């Protein structure tokens, strides 16, 4: 493998580029990109992998983005007119090639696995066919079990861990295995509550709670949630969970066939909806910038925010007609409450449920008797960082950044 310089153009600073041939494929690199991403030790910290050069302040972008590009050994070398020299190995160039698109190599080795969506039937098939969602607390520190737990949370949006001691300490231990506990005004560590209305929220009652995600009134919504039932001496209180990634697929399918569902999809993914938490005067939270379904550039779900109890009455100045917003919300509500689309099960002391609060809706049926539930909110970023480190070593990741 050798680098061949095929073409280069010099005109205005940001437009300058060099085209190289590597492994019979052509790759174009803009000189501004090469200067910004110079791998030399003056420009790049070898241990922190942070950029040391600041092209926006350190150089004159109009004058200094020009130089002589040559091949020396297996390196592409840019001898900049201001005296600086940048070197790029073939491996680096292949790893970072961004254009033309058809030649770009996807670093699949360091991609997290695809998410797997589920409806009730698919959930039941998964449960019957394999060992999914059957993790044992006594093995949570084994790498293989840990990997399954993290995989299940990432791929399916939830996991279950059995044989957990029925205690706050064990709940904290499992929480901290998965991520960092996210403190809130409700609690700063593992929360522990009964239906005593100690906080002014329906979670602290014995009432049924509809399908929802938590913390829609926060900018920093909890990434994951963990539940552990410590005691229940009555009836009811069953949990329901629903995969919104699956619901989004259903909505897209309908939108492909029916124009009115196209509008529903657009409203659900674009119209911001306001949520609030106003039960306590010193803790009033309002967030109004996000749609119910936040999606990425490919239309895949980033985050669902939904809790009809916490939705405010404000619909002033909406882009879409209010009646259409209600039609879209009603359709979403119908889908998430369709018995084909959710699973329902009782929580039990000794079993911990962990779920992705950005993807999986949860609900609770009404109950009677004394019920004590504990759990935690967990940060999403730390879960993802730990997950990456379980799947790949640092060197593998660093090649992809
Ligand atoms: Fe909740």
C-alpha cells in the first residue's frame, strides 16, 4: 500500500485540497482539515488525544492553509508555507477519510450494536427462546454477565437482574455497577418511597400512572432508571413497559401509506411540547423545547419525552394547528397503550428492572396495601462510556475519533 498524490487544487484557503490514491481508491482531503488535524506532537497531545493547535486563532486561515504536499515513505507530508510540517500515516488517512462518500470506510469494529425493537409478541419470543433478561446478581461482577446486562439495556432498552438482596445497599451496588447515580431534588442517591405523598407527585400515591418517561420537565432528563420493589403486601401495582423505538417504526410505516400519518409523524418529531413539575414552590421545573419524539438525521429515535400528567396547558404559537397536535398525541397514546405493543409484569422483591428512560415508557397500575419501592436515576453518558469500555479497548476507540 502506498500513497499516490493524484490531484491538488490551490485557490481560496478553505477550498484547497489534495486527492490521494490509496488501495486503488481515491480520497480527497481539504488542507484546512489536514492542518486542523495535524498529528504532530506540537498539534496533538499523544496521551489525552486532544487537539493542541487552534487553527481559528493560531494561524492566518487566509494565508497559511497552503503548502507543498509530498509522499515520504508511507506518510503523506504537508510542508506548510509558514514552516510547520504535518505527517499522516496511511492508516490514519484510511481511518479518517471522509470523501468521496463511496470510498469512505466505516469503522464498524467500534460501532455499538444495533438496537433491537420489540412489541409484546417479540418480547415473549425473546424471553422463551433464550436466556435474555435472566441475569443473576451473584455474577454481576463477572465480565460476561456485565456485558449481557449492558447489552440488554443498550439493545433492548431494559434488563432484569434476579436474586438481588432486598435492600437499599444492594440496589445502590447494582446502580453503581451500571452508571453514576444522578442526584435530583427528589433524592441525591437511591430513592426509597411509599405512597405517602412526601413529594407532591402522583408517583408518591397509590394511583395508577399512565405510560410516561420521567423528567420531561428537565433539560437533563435521566438516562436510565432502576426499580427495585422492597415490599408489597397488597394487590396491583403492576409495571408496564413499551418500546418507543418500535412505536416510531409503526408510525413511519403508517406514514408511508397515509398522508395524515405523515403529518402525525412530523408533529410528533417537530412540535415542542411543554412539561412541568410545579408541586413544590422551591422546585418548579419547566421544559418546552423538545418534541415528543426527538430523532436523529436518519429519523432514528434519540429520545422520547411523554407524560400526559406533566404536560402543561400551553399551546400558544404552535407551528401546527392545535387540533392536529391533539390528533397526533392521541394516535401516539393509542399505540403505546395497545396491548400488542407493551408488556406487563409485576415487580418482585429481589428483582431489579433497569430501563432506558429515553426509549422505554413505563406505567404502573393502581394498588392497595403497603408498597415500598426503591431505585435510582442513572446518567446516560457514564453508562455508555462503561458499555464502550466493555466492548472495545481504548486503542480501538481512539482510532475512530
Ligand atoms: Fe416514572
